[in-house]
C-alpha cells in the first residue's frame, strides 16, 4: 500500500513539473519573437559605435516613442484581414528565401496580399504617419549623436524630388 501511494505521489509530481516546464518553454518562445523586433531607434543606430551616455539617451528616446509605434502597429494590423496577414507572412518568407530585397520583395508581398482600394488608401495614410514618426525619431537622435554619426542616419525624402528629377530628364531629352 505504501509503495502504491509513493508511486502516485511521484506521478503527480512529474505531471506538475512537466506542465511547469511546458509553460516556461512557451514564455521563452514569446520572448524570442519579440526580441527580433527592432525598437524605434535600433534600425537607425545599429551599426554605430555609441558611448555609454549616448546609449542611455537613446534608450530614453526609445521609451518616448515606444507607445506611439505600438499604437501605429496595432492600427496597421486592423487594416489587414487574418488571411491577408498570413499571405503577407508567407510572401515575405518566400521573397527572403528567393533572395529578393528592396522593391522586388515589396512588390511580391503587395501582390500576394491583394489589398482593396479602401485598404490601399488606409495603408498609404498609415505609411505617411509612420514616416512622420520616423522623422521625429531621427530628429531626436540628431540631438544625441556626433556629426560623424549623424552622417550615417537616413536622409529625409522629399515627395516632390522624384518628379523634379524625372521632369529634368524629360527636358534634357527634348
């Protein structure tokens, strides 16, 4: 009888411990997934050699903009349906596996998602808000970085600059 009771106790302990290990693995998986998402400033300063003071100031900038980027991300998710998000993920993986980058990869993803006219308009508006927020982050970073480091930051894009260049080419060819 004692042997039977001890065996049941050991079995219960194993079941409880196994569940705890499984829960811990789920938590670790979630952390890894979020760890790959760059913060507001990481994509701009990833290749820069920063001082300790600069790192602290940049961390403060991250905190300042984190909520705005999170809200923006949530709004973007609302634009796409679940099927479109799945198609987007699959297309991104396929484009990466095929070695596509830049405009070629974006076109493949856009073709796979098949946005409606309303969704296209919402995505364009979202993109403009995101670009504005990125400009704010860059402006904040300029206050922290040295002149040499600032040269490595992306230059602001002007919406009309492409038109000006294409018009100039047309005038030159006439």
